């Protein structure tokens, strides 16, 4: 593979050789689909719009395809890997294929959903760049935005329909719990499709890139707002007066709260922005 700023990227032959060396067989349980196309990881790094002083957190680095592309682009990479075999091998891969940059890499062998800010070495991450396991994409993004306050932006690869849901605006068919909760933390947009052929094994779903930029949240308590969002979308086909009866205590109490928040009681959940949800939660 060609040298990219001091890092030799992995191609299909190298990915398979590493997997054979480690006796790794990608598992559905961990949502493992390894990227073996250098142009795809270059594209991800470009789309992430990273600055040389950025610190990237990468979830699910796997065999290191994206990690090797990130190392020349940022000050440091914190790679969070749940598979102990892959986590143990990644530093050696960096040392072999990016010897002048390997000191920028730290590997944290843990479940990203249990990661705490204190688990990461300094410096604190400023960007999330990752090929996320499909089965945990949404909860990982939301957890890391809540846990890592200096995380200012991100570019993640997820299942295409998940990218659509996360970037959806109020009133659209795809808008729901993931979109509303992500909007608490950030503005998001779809950043393009990813062909199935760049993965090994080839997944049976389409993939897409999602870009996000952190913003100031609306006033209010996040836990209370998220509880309200869950309640509203659990009954998304119903008017909010009925759908939020359990949350408010009765349809009449829900209607009173909705009027107080300036929201039509006959509206449905998918028409409300995160600011609307925050205002309604504050009434309670």
C-alpha cells in the first residue's frame, strides 16, 4: 500500500493476512465488518474535516484500517476496542505500518457503551471518527456525546437507514427518538453513502456517513427531556394528548401541559423539535 503521511494503509490482502494471523472471524454479535479499501478510509478522514490539533476517539478500530489513516491527520488517536485480541494487536500494527506516528495511538480495551471520560488518557478527545458496529451505532454516539464534553464534532459510518434517522428533521418520516436525542447535543447531516464492497465480510445492508457538530443544548434537564421523548414516540401514531397520558398522569393533564408549553395537544410526536420537548418537560 502507498504511504499516507508516514502511514502504510491496509488493503484487502493485508486485512485478510492480519485476520488469519489472529484467527479472527468477524462476528455478527460484535457487528464486525472490516473496511479493506484505502480510498474509503481516506475519504472518511477528509470528510471529518480534522485539524492537526484534534484528538480523535475511534470506536471499534478492528484491524486498524481507519486508525492508520487517522494517525497522520491528528495529534492523538484513542482507539476503543471491545475485542481483546484486536485491542492487543493494534499497537503492533501501528508500530509496523506507521512507526513515526505510533506514539500518537492509545488503545482502550473496553466496551464503548461503558466508557467514561476518566478511562481515556490525556489529551481529551475533540472528534469522534469511527466505523461503528451496526448494532450499537446510535447508543454509542449518544453516550459519547454525553460523556465527553470536549467532543466537538464527528464523522461516523453507520447503517444507511440509521444515518437517515439520526439526521432527520422534525416532520419527516424518518424523524424519531434517535434524531430528537442527537439534536439535543448536535446538528447532524448525512455525508454520503458507502459501497458494500469496501467491507469484509460484505454486509447485507447499506452503509452511510453521518457528520455532526456539537451545539449548545436547549435549557432543561436532559434526563427528563429524554424520558419525555421516549414516552412521546412510544405512542407516535397518537395525538400527544393521548400519547402522553401516561407521562402526565391523564389525557387532561397532558393537554394542560401541552397548552402551557404552547404545543397543540392534537399534534404528534414527530412534529416536535427537541426545543419543544425541552419546553414541555420544563412545564412538568
